[in-house]
């Protein structure tokens, strides 16, 4: 439990800061701050951190990046985390481009949840936003569904003037596959130019737009996720949609239950603040105990983020972990 009475039982683990796409909101143009290969935590080191976290009562884990699926030992890492005593949920966040071959091995390794980024269905717009090929994403989504992964969610980052006309097509796409889709407010996690008054589209505005065509019924289903999303069902469409309003929801951090492990071995108590604790020295040089660093991170967890306070990102999202 942190100093504000929140139970911290969720560890998000970035296994790489590299990615095979270049999303507008995640990676600054020309970014070259990749961690050297030797600085990336090994599979064994990641599993040791998960083991220590379980001793402290962590029960939920998610493997992120960058793009976690470009790491060749991802399945090994997933299996190592999943077998730790006390693990209740193991998820992966991915752009989906490599899931076609990995969905079944990840399920067999113990992955129970996959979040797939999908900001548009239009191939040209998808390439503009990500630099990637949407055909591979469709194949990844189909593979995840076919593998029988229990919880699959689609994630869309809202960008006014970019993909706001894609909201209903994405909802229909998700509903046809019986998948929840979440709409996420743009956050200042890349550089200061990513978030502007012109391109910000709030969750409340999207909800108002949807309410003009359908009825939003709020859901209280804990099985849908472990994070801050608020979930609704569209009465006529039957779609399940979630909203993550990091900038507009004043109570966004009230129930925060997570800390983050970066690919280069640092513990970050809050995505929206700069504070980090070194875990690499503990793992490689025996400087203290993993448990103690995790406890220190929990104790240092702030009451809320600084996204609404002219936050200036020190490291882009791809370096911190999505």
C-alpha cells in the first residue's frame, strides 16, 4: 500500500525501447535514444524482478515496449513471469504486427490478456500515424482471437483532425469481433509538440458525440481491466467501449495501482512524473535488494501526475514503456 492508501499490485514491464513502428504520439521524429543492447534487462533479470514483486503482493503484470513482440525471447519472458507464485494476470501490449505467429505461443506461455493498438482502419491513415502496414495488424487480431486469449482489447489514441472520423468505424469493427475498444486521450509523453490545443480530443467530447446516436450505459465490470478506464456499453450497437481520460478526469490517479519497470532497469513510480529509481545496479552488481527498491518506489509514488501542469517529458514513451 502506498502513502495514499492505494494498493499497488500491478507491474508494467518494458522489455525493449525499440519498435518497428513510429507512432506520432509515442516516438519523437528522429529519436535515436535507444538503449544499448547490453543495457536491456535480460530475460532472467526480468523474471527475477517479477519474482520479487510477487513476494511483495504484486498480482498483475503486463509486458510492454516499445514493441515487445520484436524481442526474440518474449515467449520465454512471458512463461517465466507467468509461473511465479501469485500471478493472477499476465498481459501484453502490442501494435499487433507480429501477433500472427506469436499469439498462440504467448497464450501457451500464460498470457491471458492482449491490448492491441488500432488508431484507424484506413490503410493510408494508419501508415501516416504509425509508419506501418495495417494488414499485419488485422492478421494479428485474428490470430489473437483464434488463439483463444481470454481478454483482448483494442486501443485508439484520440487525435483531433487526424482520426476523429474513425471512431464509429472502429467501434463497429470491434463490436463485430466482440472485442472492447478503448479511446485514450492524447498525453504529453513524447515531446512538447505532440499535445496541442488543436489536436487534443477529450474523452468527454467523444462520449457526447456517441450519445447523439446511441445510449451509453456505464459498466461496473472489474474483469474488463486493471487500469483507470471507464467502460460503457452502447445500447443499440452492443459495443463495449472504454475511455482513458488522463488529462480531463480529475480523479484519474485516485485508484492507480501500478509502477513501471523500464527496459534499461529503472523503476518509475508514475508515468506522468520524472522520478525513477535505479534497479540495474541491484540486479547486476548486488547493490541492495530488489524488494527494497520496489518498496522504495511504492513509497515514492505521488498522489497524481503532472500532465495538467505543463509537463515536459524527459524521456519519450518508447523509452519508459507503454
